[in-house]
């Protein structure tokens, strides 16, 4: 029986729900990355590092709320905080004390965030960051990097997905694309040329561990170079810590690497897994949102900005993250998993490898370079064209189906690791990867 036949049989409850969803949602889903042929898995509940689908399968989870959970699913203290708040008010349409406590925790952990404004998502946060730049500098353009994702608003979509030939992404207007300059990452000389040759660039924005949470890793040396170049050419440095914030370290990638951006965008872990985002930065920049007599301001509405449920969850999560223990546990688990996977792949002579930094990992098939020999290893010397190349969609879908059949759920070939992932989870995952690759070979899908 093929992988897809086994998957269709064992996950029949998900198939039935998908048939209902197809008549409601485009492609039957509410987020592109959840697309899975012939149908996605439907989850009923989750706790810690595990989740259970509607057919009763227990799965080791590496989605973890699209990276928004570092404490695992449904931590007892966070659930208690939200339950307490939901009995008091879900949306008072007013200022409340929790938003102050939440912002104070953010500023304590992220010192570059001198002043803060909450949003409802990471997309809204990067949108606001770019609007602040334009208002403060009068410069319309932003410099970004190939493969770096900063939400789905128009100004950051160019170059977010490979391959990118410079043409407008579908639905994005030509004039918007002309205000977004896209270059490859990890090349300070290219950044300097862009700044020097185009004075209309007001800022650079970056995912500080690399696009798509580290598919093409970025390290501290490049971040320091960006800081220096922004100072030299008077440009604003935006660090998009929507994924890395409170994950790489309690203070994010900027604290780990000792680089202070002018503006930081945050979401995901910020709100403890509930909807929520924020922009933080230098007071002189954030004051563009302030009511100042006789001066223009950026308008910033947002029905759910700083809502008390997200604030309650965020406070609970950030209090624990401030101890440093969740980050340490997640990073340690990721290192053990990466080493275990690479040992198994080498022992079995399988042409795959696992790489990544902190608690963000990626599996790479069709690997024909030297085997990883240290924890900092980057395949193909960080080549964008190699690491962020188009993948065989049929094999990606089959691999995820096989992993589900073997008790593990992961987004494509990537993994978000949490503080809850145990030694048993790691062993189960290594076994699942080994068995799933064998299943691909049985189905004739082991080659690109």
C-alpha cells in the first residue's frame, strides 16, 4: 500500500472534515502552509509537545502554533491566566492595566524597545514599522533580503519566496514593488552598494536568523555589519523578531548577538500563542504615532491592539521566558535532535542532512556535500540558490504524510522546538524520519 493510500485510510476523519471545508474556504484551508495533498490533518486537542487529531492519533508536534509556542501547548499557568481574564472582560474597548504590565515585560527583555505599540499580528507590526520609517525619514524605499518573510502585506512580499525574478507578486501593484529593493543576504558589500547608490532607501529589514526561520542562516557578523552600515549611511535598521523574539534568547536574536536595532517587530511568542504583535523602537521614531500638538502623526487604529486576553497570555509566557530556562531547554533539545538525526542519516548513508540554529531546524534532502561536523554547520556555505531552491511538491507532501503515519507532525521539512520536547520525543522523531525516508524510497520518491 502506498503512502497516500495508507494516509487516506488512517486519517479518514480528517478527510471527511476536509470535504466540508472545501466548500467554504479556497482550497479548503485557512493558511497556505497547511495545504497538504490529498487533505490536511485536523487536530482536536494539544498539550505539551503532543497533539491528537480527530482520528485519535497522538503526534509529536513541531508546528507549535507556527512557532508561537516555546512553552509547549496549553501551559497550566497560561491557561489559568486567560481563564481568569475571560471572566472579567474580553474586549472592554478601553485602556487596561494588563497592557502596561505586558509592555513593561517587553521593554525589560528587549532594551531596544524604548517605546512600544501593540498590534494584532506580525504582519501588522512590520507594516507599522515601514510606515514609521517613511514618516520619520521621508524616504519611500525599504531594502530586504531574498527569501526573508515579513508578513503578507504588499511592501514585503517581493522576494519573500523563491524563485523571484523581480516581477510583482500576484495581486501586488507595480509601484509598490518599485519601492522594495531585494538583494541576497550575508553580503555586506551588496548592502553598502544599495545604500550608496539609492538615497531613497530609508531602512533595511531582516529576519535575524535568516529567511523562513533560518533556511539560509544569518549569523551575528552580518547583523553587526548591517548596524555599522545603517549608522554610516543614516538608514534605519529594522530587526524582524516575530519568530526569533523570546526564542533565540529571552531578549531575542539582538540580545544574543549584541546588536541593537532602531526598530523591532514582534509577535508569536510575544502573546503566548494568542493573536498579538508589537512594534518597539527608539522613542524618537515611535513618537511618530504620538499625538503632538501642531505636528502630524501616523494614525494607528486596530480593534484588537493590546487586547486583554492576549495580554494575559503574553504576561504569563514572558514571565517564564524571563528566567531563561524555556529558551535553554528548547535550544538544548534542538541541538540533541539535530545531532541524533545527522548521526542516523550518516549511519544509514541517507543523502539528507539536518541543520539550523537555536530551536529552529530544517531537514534537507538530496544533500551531496560533506556531512555536518559541528553544531554551527551551514550546508553549501549558505548558498541561497541551493538552500532556498524549489522543492518537489509531491515528495514534500508524501514525506509529511509518512511522518504523520509515523506519529510526528512537522511543517514541510522544518521544525520549531519547544521547552517541552523530551528525549522520548527526540527518539521518536529520529525513528519517524528514518522510517519515512524508507517509505519514500518504496514509493519511488527518494530522488528529486
